[in-house]
């Protein structure tokens, strides 16, 4: 997938989308950063807050300094600050509350579907219930799941019990 600086004509098109003349979160004019995940433009300060959310929530790019793929540019053209703010109309006390919730995640999945030309989901996928000892719960963390906990053989347990009793008897004998 080739990447390149966002062409001026594409940036002008993105700027012309309703609401994109100002930062989606604070309203500062002439934003030069973007959350590709949500197809919105941001000011420098809010881009830092979005970076703090993690790329799994908001993938941030500089309009002028970063490379862009065709799909990322398409995401910006199909998104827009006003579209997102209509979808997420509640007041939130923090950036995390605004973007790390089911409504925002569904919006992000719908935008991704539009970019890929696939049907838009109407709801979030069901979360898979993961049991405590299920190794799949480590999926995506590190290179492999941790080894299973060691099991003690009955002969080891007998030895530990015998040694413990012996130590206890010796301790009481010295008192």
C-alpha cells in the first residue's frame, strides 16, 4: 500500500466538509491534524489528547508532515467533524469518555465500512466471553501466551508436607 503526503487538492476537499474549518473537540480554527479512525480534523493540542487514547481508539496523523494511504484519505473524505458530532451528541467531561464508548466505536466501524465499500454495521459485534484460563485472552499481547501454571505431582506434595511437619516439630522441640 503506497503512502505519500496528502495532496493539496485532497486536503482542500477535506477542509470543505462541514465543520472541518475548526477542531472537532475544542473548536480552534485551522486544524492541521486528523484522527483517521473517526475522519475528523484536530488542532495540535487535541491531537496530543487523541494520541494519548492509543491507536486502537484514535489513529492520528499530521495533515502536512505524515504520509497518507489512499484509504486514510478516503476516510477523511467520507468523515467530517459535523457528522461525528451529530452522532456523538452527548456532552462528555473528557476526550476518553467521548471516544472510548460504544457509540463512538460503532461510528468508527461504520466509517471503515464506507471506506472499504462493505455494508455498514448497525451494532457492535458481540464481545466474546473469555474465561480466566483461556489462552486466547492473551491474543495480541506480546509474541505468545504465557505458559500454563506448573502442576504439582502428588509425590512433590507429600515431600513438602513431610518437610513442613519435620521443621515444625524441630522448632517446637527447641522451645
